[in-house]
């Protein structure tokens, strides 16, 4: 009886571990399939078509290294956008612009920071 229990727990642990270490590409594929289901529920055929093309591309040539590289590029691009927005805000403040312009720049900066946070939180 003990051996069966130990064997069962070992197999459960092994299957859980294998699911946790699934590749980024398979995760991306699952995410796209989920988006396709949502688009179908909303009768959005254009979105379904685009997502099916994306799914084909992921299945055809996706590597985890590619995804990691692209993710880092996205993060850098968003960081640059935040820096640009920060400089623009500082310039508006230095020139003594009116409150509306400063508020507009602050809003754009906050949006850029929010997008950066979202990209950083994503796994690919």
C-alpha cells in the first residue's frame, strides 16, 4: 500500500512539474487559441482569421529564444517611450507652459509607464 501511495505521489509531482516547465511557444499557442475562441464567441471573423494566421506562424517557426529576444526588444522600446515622455514633461515644466499642457504630458507619461509595466509582466 505504501509503495502505491509513493508511486502515485511521484507521478503526480512529475506531471505537475512537466506542465510547469512548458515552453513559451506552447504557452503563446494556447493564448492565441483562447483568443480565437473569444473572437468566435463574438462573431468577429476578421479577428479569427488574423489569429489563425498568427497561430500558424507560431506553430511553424517559434522558438523560446526568439520570444525572449522580442520581449526584451519590446521592453526597451517601451522604456525609451517612457524616457521620451519624461523629457517632454520636463520641458513643458521648464518652459512654464500652462497647466493643461503639463497635465496632458503627465497623462501620456502615466500611460507609457502603465504599458511598460504590462509588457514587463508578460512572459513573452
